[in-house]
C-alpha cells in the first residue's frame, strides 16, 4: 500500500510541476514577444505577424521602400522549383536584371549550360562562394536601368558590400524589372536590423554611393535556447511508450514485487514468477504464493505509475534547469540595461 501511495504522490507532484513549467514557459514567451516587438518597432517600419517567428516589416528607410518577410517560403530562381525558408528583403535598385546564387546552386538556377556567361566581381572570396549572372538584354528590354545615374551592372560589387553579403550568409539575390529580392537565412529581432542595414547598404552601392558600415548583431534578451517544455514532451512520449512496452516488465523485478506483495497477497505471502506467462491461474505471469487466483492489477498499476512519475520528474528537473538558466540570463540582461 505504501508503494502505491508513493507512486500516486510522485505522479501528482509531476503533474503539478508540469502545469507550473507550462505557465512559466508561457510567461517567458510573452515577455520575449513583448520585448522583441519593441525592438522591431524601433526600426521605424510597420510590424505584422509574430516577432518570435514569421513576421513582416514594411516601410521606408533613408528613402528606400523596403519589405522584410521573415521565415517566408521562396523558390530558387530558375526552373528547379526548389523552395527554401528564408528572410526575404524586397526593394528597388537601378540595376539590370541579374542573379547571384551560391556556386552549389548554380546548376539548379542556371542549368548545366548557362545561357549567359558568368560575371566575376573581382573579389576572390566572393567569386569562390557565389556566381553572378547579368542579363544580356539590351537597354530597352531591361527597362533602361543601365542609363540610371551612377548605376552599372556591378556598381554594387564593392569589397565592403561583398563582404557584408558573405557574412550575412546570402542565399541568393535576384534583380528583375528594377525589383531586388535579397534572400538571407531567417532572422530574429536581434538580427533583423542587420538584415535591413544590409539591404540599405546594397541599395546605396547599387546607386553608386558608399555602402553603410556593417552593423553587429544586437543582443535582445536571453539567447535562444531549448524550450522549457521540450523535455516534458520527450518525457511524456517515453512514459507513454513505456506504459505499454517497458514499464510492465518492471513488475517482474524482485524489488518491485517485494514492495507490494504484503499489500496485494497478504502478510508473509510472495509474488512469484510463473514458468509460463500463460500459466494456469496466473496474472500475466505472476501469482501469489498463497493464492493463484488473487488479482495482481494493484501491483502492475503501482509499478507503472511509479515508472511514469519517475520519468516525468526527471524531465521536470531538466525543464527547471532551463528556466533557472533563462531567469539568470534575463537578470543579467536587465542589469546590463540599467548600467
């Protein structure tokens, strides 16, 4: 009886702990969403969507109309049809139609035999990592971009601009009908301003002006890490699987039988293992030494509940560690802001 009550108490503690962790995780996400929303609004652009995931920024910076779509699905240029999740920046530039893609994507974008020759920027590092293809169309067909003041096909290919594109892990870039689509890896609030700065820098360089100085990522709250509820999800999956596959086997262990035999079978009796799981008058392979017909479901239930509770409590300990680490990081960030 004692073992059963211990299992019940442990399971109750685990359930209450899971509820408290879930509330703490929700509160943390709300605080982070509020802070990151404020950070994104500092850019001066209109914010739509979830600042912790898919969001959009739209407006004008330094005279450039910009749109940033984070975690957007976009297809690679060309006929491959491959789609990737990116941070898509859209703005206008006075450039002819062109495509910039990684060397690994060149065949997917341009085919094994490109219709136009590859253009080199003159920067060895950039040319090693990326391929540039400029439209051979005449000025009239391209929208007369090459006649725009200070604009040439590779006006943007300045060493500092190329280094910024490489550092930002450029996915690909396409200019078509004066619209530039700059694709980067998905960003968060801390690096959205860096992506916007990169787009402005490219637009300036494309217009013949000096690109902006590269901005370092700005720390916004604690660094991203594991969700506090993730260990509980894993623990719940293990507990659910074990309930039907693993934990019933623990009922055959000597120490688990010793903990419940007095309660289930009576004082002095033993829970014994039958030589056959289908033996006559046994409870799935177990039986009481003083009465084979005694039901042993309380024994099985106690063991399974104890194993489930133990699994969840171990997961709960990991969740609490994550919450404590987050709180310490938030406290350090708050102290840094006050300083």
